[in-house]
C-alpha cells in the first residue's frame, strides 16, 4: 500500500470518529432537553393543580355565603355541582360601622347631613318603593344602604368611584342606586314636602314676611340659581353661562333652578333644568308657576312673590326699582325688598351647602338632572322642617350666583300698569309709616 492511500484511509477514519462524537453529543442534548421538558411539565401540572384547589376553595366559600339555606343543582345535571359565581371582594366596613346604633350621632350627621332619626324616617317612607327582594344569586341591598349611598353622593359630590369604595359596591350599582332613590324622593316625597301652601299657611307666611320687611301680602321670595355641569354634547351654546364665565375667567356651563321659598327658607315651588344661558325672566315664563298664575290654576290675586331685577314686574311679581337716580322713597323700598330676597338667598346657600353635588360639575346626564336636583330640594325641605342644624363650615365658599341680576341694569319690561301703581303705593307707605330704613343714606 502506497503512502497516499494510507493517508487517505487515516483521514477517513478520523472523520468517521468525529462524526460519531457529534452524533453522540446530539443524542445527549436531545435526552437532556426531553428530561427538562418532562420536569417543566410536572411543575406546571403541580402549579395548575394548586390553582384549581385554591379556586375550588374560593368558589365553595362564595357558594356557601350566597346559598346559606339551600343549594340547588344545575338544571339537567346529575352530579349536583353548583353554579360558580365570580364576585369581586369589596369592603363595606365603613357603612357597617355607620349603621351600628353606637356610631356617634355627630359623625353620622356629618356624613349624611341629618340625624339618624330623620334618616330612618326617610327610609321608612321610601321603603315600599325602593326595597328589593333577594334572588338565588345574591342578597338584595338593604333599603338603609340604598338611601345612604344616595345621600352621601349628594352630600359630598364625590365621584362614583369614591362612593363605590366607601360602600363596598360596584360603580354601576352606585350610579343606579343614586338615580333610583332620587326618582323615588321626587315621586313619593315631593308631593308631601314641597307644595304650594294652602290658604291657612299663606296667611301665616304673609304675616311673617311683613314682620321681616314691612311689605304686606308677600307669600314668597323667588331666586334663580345655577348648577354647574360638564359641557353637553348637544346645544352647547344654550347651556353656556356667560356671567359665571366672566366672573371666574373660565368657560362655564350650567342649568337653572328657580325656587320660591317661604319665610323659613322652605321651598314651596321649584322649576328645574332650563339651560344656563336663559335669563331669570325667560326661566319664569317657562315655569309651571307662571302658567298656573296666568291661567287661573293658582290664585295669586292680591299677593306678591318678590323677585330680583332680572324678573319682570307683574300683577303678582314684585321687583326692585332699577332706573338711574332713584328717589329716597325708591331707595327705601329697594332696601326692604332686599330683606325679603335675603330669605331666598339664605335658603339656596343652605341647599348648596348641605348637598355639595350642586357646587361641582356633575356627571349626571341632562335628562336625569331634574330628578337629582329635585331630590336635593325635597331633602333640603325635610332638613329645614326637622330643624336639622347645619355645620357653619358647609356655608363657606359657596358661589352666590343669586347676585348676578342685582347689578343695576335696565328694568325688564313690565307687563302691568296696575303693578307699577301698586309698587309706588307700597314704597310710599313704607316711608310714610317710618318702616323704611336709612342704610342707603
């Protein structure tokens, strides 16, 4: 065998041995990979089993809490397995503490703007309307908690997410509860607590207002206030509040609340929800009070509802003099009119102070606002009639939008010559009998 052949064979043998080594390495890698996969699979199975055990334990606790009396089988099932219900854990500890009899009365009043006795009376009156029955899936939310969610939301004006955490309920549930309770208050309690006075009550109201101002036959003090809202998607310009925008140097939108109050600051009539761009006279013309008074649905002959400069002088609406260079007699009359109007301003101040949602841009849809604002007015009346004292701090920093129309401006066109003469006669009598003050001097 010659030398080249020997070298060639040697080279082939070395290549064969190298190939065998590579094959063995690949086999070892394959075996190791398989072992790792098997080990990982076993670990995953163990973890999955642990998760299943944990979830089974969780579901069994949920099922035991939701079905304490009787467990039902699934329809058509032979195994007797239970329906699994996923429930997000929330804490209602704060409300549970509030609902205890030993919870401090002062703290309860701070949270809900009224004493526990008044709160429970409201719950009792609304019980038949808002109470719900338990279902097979869950227990119904108690009436007291339903009312508490609504009152706390109205009192603080906090976002629904905060209300949700406070009461341990879902955000959508809280939203639904607020609207349901507000609707019930407006439907059930408004006819009882917010209505035009009868003949006997009107006689008392006239006497009290005359004691306050010296002006006879006054049956109410009227004011139109504004509640801020988020810019609506439709008819934005209609809700643009020009005066509020100029005052705060920030674009503002609002809806109006026109209210008539008696000498105690209790609302006897409200007109809610007209766009914030409308003037006081326009809102009055849209109100049910205006139509009832002009169509003999409400007898206001010989009596006065006192309003501000933004209202027209009517046979039953008495307003201040607004022209330039007022006489002594006219100044004196305006001063006394101001005393009557302060009753309405005070009432609206307490309304907004108690129910803080009226001072914040609300999340409530425009079509739902009349129910929410109406409920606030009814709750205000209940608190006033029950002599619920207010925390003075709640009256601080309240936007007094009732002064918008107090700037001397051309008087809104009067509608009655007889009312002009009647106003002049009242002004003359106030000064003649020494009932007019002299603070304007």
